[in-house]
C-alpha cells in the first residue's frame, strides 16, 4: 500500500477506512455507525458497538492457542529481576485481580486510581479494571501528595491500588506515606486501598481501609470480561499542570483499540510474537498506549523496564535489553538517547551486545534535534524515526512508517501526518492556512482520528475552551511549526516557545538545533528572557558531554558565533551558560517555562513532575552569573 492512497481514504471515507480496521477487533456487538458527527466537536467512534478491551488484549490470544507465548517481560536492573509472563499466566492473574476488585464493589463505570512503580502489577491493574468495565486513572508513582490528592478529588476512586515503594536507580521511595497524606488532603475518600508489598519496604497498613494485595489475589475468584459501549471511558489520564487544575483526558474503548491496533502494524511494523519495547512509564500516555494496550492488542511481547538509560548500571542498559530479549523496535524519548550520548559519546558500550535483531528506533515526547538524530543513526545503523503526538491523542499525529511506506527522513521533521489527521498550519492572528515553509500554529482539522480524546473528565466546557474554541473547526495542538513543500511537518516546539525579539517571531527550537551541532554539547535549551529594549532575548543553557576539558568561555563564544551565522544577527543571541544538567519532568521534558520564570525573577511553583527539584537552584545560580535571575523569588 502507498501512503497517499491510505491517507486520502482516511480523510475522504473514514467510515470505510476505520471500519475495515475495526473488523480486526473482537466485538460483542457491532457498531451502528463508524463515525457519529451529530454533536460536533463531541465526535463519537463506533457508536452502538460493544466490546471489552481486556478481552482483546489477553483472552482472545489465549483462546486462539497462543497462551504459551510470552506477553510481558519484566526487566528490573534495580532489583536484579527478570520475569517472563505468558498470555495464559497474564489472563489468570488479571482475572483474579479483577475478581478481588469486583468483591470490593468495583463494577462497570466505577473509577479506580492506580499509583504504582514499574512492576507487572501496574499493567495487571490496568487490564483488570478494563476487564470489569471500570475506569482506571494511573498516577505516576512517587508523585507528591498534593498532586495525588488533586487527582483523587477529581476522579473520586472507589478503590486505590498501590505498592509499598518505588526504586529510582539506588534510591527507594516509600509510597505509602505519600498515599496516606494525599487521602488525608483529598475530599472524597476511597472505600479501600490495596497495597502490593515489595521486599524493599514493608508498608504499614491502616486497619479497615488498607488490604494486602497478595492475600486478596491468592483468595480471589476469577472474574470474566464485561462488555462496554465503544464510547464508554476506558481511562482518565491527567495532564500535568503547575497552575491550573490538571486536565483529565478521557479515552474511549472502541476508537482507542482500533487506532492502536492499526498503529502497531503500520507505524511500528510489529506483528504477533514480535518483541516491542516502549522505554517509558505506565504513568504517562506512552506507557498506557505502548507498554500496555497496543502491544497486547496485536499479540506482541511487551517489556516493562524498571531502570534508566544510564546508571542501571551503565550507558549500555538499553543495548543489553534489546540484545537479551530480542527487541525489534524501541520507543523512547530523545532525552534518553542524549543521556546515553553524553555518557558514552563514542558508543563503546554498544560493542558488547549483539543487536542484529533490532529494526527501528522510535523517538517522541519532545522535539528530536538533528544532532541527536545523526548520532543515533550513525551509532545504530538502523532507521531512527521521529514521531509527534500528545497525551490527548494517544498515538502519533505525524511520523514515518515501518509497515506502510517508509519516507526518507528529514532531520528536524516528524515526517508526514498519520491517516485520520488533517494537519494544517494556521496564522495565529487570522486563522488562515499558511503556505509551504511558513511558520504558524499547528492545528488538526476536525474530526480527530479515533483514539483521540472525546472530552475531558466531567468538564466538557474546558474541553471546548482549551482545544476547540481558539480556532473553530480545528483541534489546537498548542505546538508551532511549518509544513514544507514535500508535506513534511516540522514541529518547532510549544507555541509559547516562540519568542519575540524586537518584533521578530523566532523559534527557540531553531536555535537549539544550532547549539546541538557543537561537538562539545550533549544537550541544550533556549529560553526567551524579558528585555526592556527588545521585548525578549534568547538565552542558552548548555550541558557538555562527559570528558570535555576546554575553557567554558571559549565554548560559549563559539556557540554565540554559530547562532549568529546560522540563524542571523536578528536572533540577538549573545548569552549562554554551561550547566551540569537541565531541569526535566520524570518523562524527560525540559522545563523551559520554569527556567524562563527563573530568568525573569518571577515567582514560580516547583512542578510536581520534576525529576529533581534541586536542579532549579543550580539553574538560578547559573543565570544569575550572566545577569539574569537578579531578583529571585523568596
């Protein structure tokens, strides 16, 4: 199949296109209509259809004779554990966990909050909820109590599933004190909490409220699959927010299963029995889509990795997992590859492993800078695919294909729009479509493809205001960029990462591209700091590769000259500072907005998603040395 004909049919005849894909899902009752447009912008996919997502992920593979195939590989370098779970074993465990949830009163339409580390029980919990028709809301393990409390308030879970601790490299994080504090802060209280006790920490259980997971699972009666409407919610996933209440992204059952099944086959080139690894966390959308649901829908083997790209134990961790478990495709964030590049710039650790099984590296979650693309491509000698998507979409908006038509990559581009996504670049002022290579706001013409959020949890108004009202008839992605003459989409960063220098709108992403080309630079960020004369000026923050031993002033001077030569004097790029690390979320996104506030001396809140809050103090001190952050908040 050629991309052009597939893409055209998906936009012009979505009922035919997605209806054929849906025939590969097992339905309890077939849909009345593929796409219901009667209440725009609240579109519905597969209205009238009934199915069970857990059945499609687990039971049907067992019933078709593949119960002995490995479904899940749990690889935990932090505990020295490798465990393989077959589809048959997975069905047994999920059925029993669903059984004890059912005994605790959980049924169709109830919410269950999951606060777990990267262990198989996190995946099992999600599938057990789906089995009962309950709605799960996974919160990243180790989230601070106030943030967890906000999510408890909004989701109002009947039961909370948690574990005694998580492990970050060598640091053990007890979860129970955080959970107890969050429940204390929250208004609505769960009926019960079920705690999975790990050997590293034994949590103190509260009488009458807390229950031991092992005891419940051992005594549970298996529960069967409950058919739900295709339009019923499968889960709620909260986007991170530091000022406003986090948005509860809702995911439906039918459209989600159909879209993810298609994506595994055609984007990732994965089929039944293949080994697929998304090196993320179940607390993020990547974990939901590509650790749990999509690989199991297609009948692949998925990997749960409790470790880091470096430090568990070394920069060869990813290559070991690929070699040991025969991984065909890896999906991770560019920041993970940059971390490996920083610690092992010459790729020496790769030489210890045979990764001939490996086919493709997929990167997403933040913009892939060309330097990292070239480094990974040269090191691996395999296709490196940048694809772009969001928590709201559940799967890629733009990307390349390993099961359809593979396009020659253009570094810095997420390649082509996926089927079902009519991507446009709009003038931010007039909402008119921009021409080739003209930068503007990236939007997607409605209706959105299946799998995308149908609304926000109990907040239709905010859904419309946040995504649909700014440009009627379009979904606002919040990202800026352009589409070139060949139809390749270049996503240059969040709209608020476009700075205004003396009336010129400039992308910080384009400047970061230039800085990343310097041979001493491991990673970088450019922010727009307030300037009395020009409105804003770009400031670079740069992390050097390990082993670089040159005067910092020389490197900074070279970086300034490079931006002047590549972007032009109009950028007014005159200041950069070398730092030991950049502040990031636990999913690897650089906190540019927070750094911008620090530079401007504005008050800021420490984001709950930050990997290490101490880094903000380091950034503040570094910016102060070059004349910013002169009036830091108390």
